[in-house]
């Protein structure tokens, strides 16, 4: 699936500049929206939901600084680059103190424009990684310990599954190492340099897990003071691990099914469809087939998850691994 083009909103009251910037940015592969004054820019912010805004500081009806301040109140994650005449650089400095990422002086040069925009998107990518880095460090990849035939067979199947984009369903009792295997599959896959994000389906309420997964818009519920990106957006290009997927509330099973089928979703309280490129690994210690029969788990979702099933053996079925595990635990405790 092709990645959606990054959206840029260009705000300037000069139609010639708008046409020039739109043409140049579209040549660079961006989806471009335009506005000619402040109120229109704020409306486009809500409807187009751009990742980056090029904002002229001299605008009719509402100054560029006022527009910037309102952007930062409702969508602080959006990167803003201000544009100004060379003689008004002090205004650009003021804008950067108010939250702008950088500034461009007019007349604009194509090379400088491309460099600043590229730098802004690189900064966004670094921030996305930073949001996930602590969780990644807390759950850093652990070695799969053991040489028993049952474990080696599971590892071989996991390595083969890692090369496929298909959904993997890890089955087995609690303590069999499902998250360890999920992280290993990600590390062996072509997505290994992208984020690995864990969703614990058993740990959150219906309301919280929806916001955690899909993000939410400002004002969508009590306490939603600003827009929040969900873990699915933060995981773009990488792997999402749905731990204890059998505990997913019924109301969210249909939404997860749509993600698996179409790779699209909406934020809580939002209307714009968001496309995301993710690989899904799920795990459960429940009998999902039995849950389908009992009517507590959707049959269509079960078959979407059950593309590459991998059952992990409990330790009692591989006693030859006990000595190795004991040695590892002893070395950690020293």
C-alpha cells in the first residue's frame, strides 16, 4: 500500500505566491492546500489537517502571529514555518518564540524552501520516534532462550513469518513469551528500523483504548484539551502488537477489523479518514475460536487475525530448556 502524501497548508494573500508554492511543493511529492487569509487558514486546519503549514506573517483580517497562536492552541503538533519579507526578520523571530519551527524570507528560493520543508518533516519523524523510544527501551528485545526442538520449530516459523507482511497471531499460555516473539518477528522483518508499538487490550477501558489506538480531536470528550495522535499513527511504517487481543471490547473489534482490511481509521471525535501503513501482530492466551462460537469475538476479525497462527510451547513441553533459563536468570540476578 502506498503511503499517503504529507499534507502542507500554504497561507498567503498573494495569489501568485500561492500558485508558485503549490506547484513547487506538489513537484516534491506533497499534497498542498491553500488559504488567503487567517480565518480560512484555521478552517483548512480543521478540514485538511495538514502536518506542516507555511504561514505568511502579513495577512488580511487576522495577522500571521494571531493565526500561529491559535494553531498552537488547537493543534500543537502541527509544524509551522513562517514567511516574511527580509526587512521584517524581527517579526519572524517573534513568531519562533511563539512556536514556529523556522522562517523563510521573501523572495523565496526553491532550494532553500525544499531544505527547510525537508528539515521540518525530518524533525517530525524524530519526534515520533522520541515518543516511542522510552516504551521501546522499557521493553527492549530480549533473546529467545532455549534449544529444544519445540522452541526451535517455533523460532523457524517466526523467522519465516517475519519476511511476510501478513498478520501473525501468537497463541499460547501466559508466560510462553508471546511479546518476546512479537519483538523478535519485528526485529527480523523489513520494518525493523521502524517503530514497534505495544497495545495492551486488557489494560484499558473502552473509552481509553479507543483514544490510545486512534487518537482524538480537541473537545471530543471531557479532558480532551487538544488533539492527540494515537499509537496507530505513531507506529506508521512499523509494527503494532495487540497483546491480549481476546480482551478487546466488542465495540472496538469492528474498528480493528477495518484497520486490518483497509488500513484506515478516524480519530475519536474526528471525521477525516486517516491512512496508515502498519504490520499487525496479535497475541492471546484465550481460545478465540471458542469465543467466536460463544458470540463474544467477531468471526470476521478472527479470520483476519488468524492469517499466520503460531502456537508457542509452554516450558513443561520443553524441559531441556530449563537449565539454560536458570543460567540466564542467575546471571541477571548477580
